[in-house]
């Protein structure tokens, strides 16, 4: 058998010239990014969460993660997908709006407005589909296969391209149904094992809804955390049952936290002295603590001055003066006037239409806006608690795990690198130690120089475009991948990662 294999290798090497093909390509680690919307950083501290605790013991946990500003669902998820602050990716609100016509669209409808999402930053799905790292290019010249279930941004097209496999929820979707959650997880497992996807994003609309409706300190929110924890247990069980445990990296994170709404001394723009909506061409209010305004021509100074000190919890800025630390206002979609309020206070506009007990959107430095980051899998250290970091850094980590080159972004891999097993770590001592080796093999950019696996000068497979336009047709047969596989220094490959 060994002889045959070597002969096969030699033969293929001769026929291909530049690349020495692997008899069998190593399995690249797959990646699953899960978001539980509105999971405040400390929600696991007043509820029993055995499955989340187990995951932390098996992997990495950040003390908390800081979202970008404004702390809304679509903008913060798009930061996870692009590594950019809102003023750089352009998804500056959950709602699409047009200041000229005054039209606004709610969260769900906005999911389908590609021009809102596709504003200059490519989400990681598209980048992964277009390209693969040098090494992976040999194995996978068509790029990676991605999928997404309900994740904000899934429905849109980016430069005409879209996620390869997607599930978009219907308009009146119940985001809380645990049976649906398990079905989504089963679908993810099928996509990984049957469809052989490399990267999937999975979104759950809780505990956000419970936090809004009943408040972050409510029994209902605590019960929802139990449901989330059961779901994490189910997810990890299904990962094991699907045989994915040793080659799937799992990240569980969220977009923002949740704050109890203060119902006294409320901010009501409509009642502010000398303010009138007649001075505005456009306003976007009644959306938690955030507001955008376009004063009529010549009215900016007036509107600004009447609002500026109208309420001690209300902050009003001209666009150019908005604090730079928020990385929010420097975008063409931001209106000449911006409003935000202190934690707990929401901004009411013409009429009082906000009755939530919990809200987000507040300053991302407020502790109650902080969220979670957990990870487990062959790439990650075990039982490690890391210091807080900004969610703008998650994108670079995802790219690293997938072995793809990031687009320009606002984060840094250095921030999350300490979570990762390096080539010299002997961490996974207890289980089979093939993981670290496999991982090293699969991370050419950060491997030691001797493990940088590439086929220099090797052309992409002829006739195969790297621009996949979402649909790539059938999965590349495993055989095909093998025949394209190439390694410069096959003797350096750890035995354990060759899958004979
Ligand atoms: C590689 O993936 C295949 C198909 O998913 C699986 O059958 C095999 O066990 C994997 N090998 C390793 C070493 O993980
Ligand atoms: C972003 O959207 C704005 C309109 O909302 C548009 O003016 C601008 O050209 C877009 N930028 C890119 C790069 O798509
Ligand atoms: C939850 O979803 C399942 C499957 O879609 C459905 O059969 C069930 O009726 C739903 N439960 C509730 C309470 O809506
Ligand atoms: C959603 O389904 C859950 C049960 O899964 C149920 O308790 C809840 O009332 C439903 N919510 C709505 C808005 O229908
Ligand atoms: C409202 O405007 C009037 C006249 O423009 C001014 O005298 C008054 O001080 C203003 N009141 C407040 C509260 O700004
Ligand atoms: C604002 O954004 C533009 C690009 O849209 C950039 O050139 C400029 O440096 C940014 N300014 C600040 C203060 O970040
Ligand atoms: C890793 O394990 C090898 C043997 O398996 C050992 O020689 C080496 O010292 C270990 N390195 C560290 C950093 O523990
Ligand atoms: C590795 O395992 C040995 C015993 O098998 C143990 O003494 C050592 O502490 C372990 N190292 C790590 C880093 O877990
Ligand atoms: Zn959210």
C-alpha cells in the first residue's frame, strides 16, 4: 500500500510538474460563527449555564467584547462580517432610509435592500468564496463554500455575489422557537457534512427579544438564557455526532448587550421648547437612544441650539463634531445632526411609540452594551480567559481560521492571536494531539516558514474563475481536490494530518 501511494505521488508529481500532489488533501478546519442577538456579556452570571461553562473550559472565553457604535443589530453584525466600524462599512442603522423622500424601511425589509449593505465593504462570505490562501488555492481554486442562516446581511447581494447557501427567515418569523433553533442546527450539520461547506454563519434572535420585551433583569430573559444554553449543548452534541469535533472551529458571539429602560425624566423631542418638526426635512427618531436629523436649509444652527442643552441625558452633535471615538459619523449616510442619549434613556420623537423595557443602541463603552465572545475547536487553546477586545477584531480572526486574505479592515489579528494554538503549543495534550499539527498545516500564513505550503507559480485550475458568483454548482469532488493538492515540502507534513 505504501509503495503504491509513493508511486502514485511520484507519477502525479511528474505529470503536474510544479506541484507535488497530496495523495489525500488534509481536511481543512471548518468554521461556524454563531450569534445570539443581544447576549449581554454577563447574562451567564445569574443563570445556570452548564453548556456555556463547559464550552469555556474546552476553549476560549473573553471577559467581554465591545461592540461598535451604534449598538444596533444589523450594523454590529456587519462589523463582525467586515471588521470595519460603521462609518467605514456604511450599514449605519437597522433601517434603510432616504433623506430626500423621507422613506424608511424597518429591519426586516432592509435585509433585502442590497444597496444598503453593499456600500464598499465585502462581508467575509464573499471574500471566502472569491479566494483562498496561497496554499488553499492549490486545493481549492474556486474558493471556499459558505452558508448562512438568518444572519443579518445574508439576503443582500454584494457586487452581484451572494452567500452560496442561505436560509432567510419569513417576514413574521418567531425568533424564539427552540424547535426551530434545533432544526437550524441540524441544517448547519447537513451543510457541513453533505454539502461540504467550509464556513457557516448562524443567527438566533434571542435573548434580544426577551431582553427588549421583559427587560434584561427579568425572569423571562433568564429563562431565555437557559434556552440558549440548552441550544449550545445541542449544538456541541450535534457537532460530535456529525464527526466534526476535531475539524470544526466554533465561535459563539453576539452583537450588543441590553440596558433597562428608564421611564422617568424621559427625553421627548416633540416637547422641547422652541423646537418644531417643521424645521426638519427628515428625522429618524423613536429608535432607542439614537436619532438622525436633517434640518431645513438655514435651520441647522437653530435646531442645534434648541436641542443642544434641552435634556441632561441627551447629546446633540453636528456631524463634524461627533466624538471620533465612536467611529460612526464620518460617512455620507450620516445626517448633519446626530442625537444619542445616556444609558437607559431612549429618545421619543413626535409621539411616544417606544414601550420596551430593555433597549440597546447606547454608547459602546457602557458596560451593559458589552457582549460575549466564546470559541472552541482545534485552533483554540483550552480553558483560556482573554481580556476584553473590540468586535471589530473578530473579522481578522475569521479570515485567519479560514486561511483567506482579509480585505482592508479596522481590526487586528494581533488582538485575538493569543487565543490560538501556535505551532509550538502543546496544549491539547489530553486528547489526540493531531489537532495542533493539522491546524498548523492549515494555517500557512502563520505557520513556521517550513510549513508554508504553496505551489509557487502554479496557475489556478484552467477554466475556473475565482469569482464564483455565489452558486458554484456541485461541490468539488474530493478526488479533484486531491489532484490539485500540492505541497512544496511533503516530508514536513505531520503524519497525523494525512488522511489515508
Ligand atoms: C476528513 O473528512 C472526511 C469527510 O468529512 C471524514 O470522513 C474524515 O474522517 C476526515 N478526516 C479527518 C482526519 O478528520
Ligand atoms: C454608499 O451609499 C451612499 C448612499 O447611501 C452612496 O452615495 C455611496 O456612493 C455608496 N458608496 C459605495 C462605495 O457604495
Ligand atoms: C415551533 O416550531 C415548530 C416547528 O416549526 C412548530 O411545530 C411549533 O408549533 C412551534 N411552536 C410554537 C409554540 O410556536
Ligand atoms: C414564539 O414562540 C414561542 C414558543 O416557541 C412562544 O412562547 C411565543 O409566544 C411566540 N411568540 C410570538 C410573538 O408568537
Ligand atoms: C425660545 O425662543 C425665544 C425667541 O426666539 C426666546 O426668547 C426664548 O428664550 C427661547 N426659549 C428657549 C427655552 O430657548
Ligand atoms: C473620513 O472618511 C474619509 C473617507 O470616506 C477618509 O478619507 C477620512 O480620513 C475620514 N476622516 C476621519 C477623520 O476619519
Ligand atoms: C511539546 O511537546 C514535545 C514532545 O511532545 C516536547 O518535547 C516539547 O518540549 C513540548 N513543548 C512545550 C512548549 O511544552
Ligand atoms: C500534558 O500531559 C502531561 C501528562 O500526560 C501533563 O503532565 C502535562 O501537564 C500536560 N501538559 C499540558 C500543557 O496540559
Ligand atoms: Zn441585536
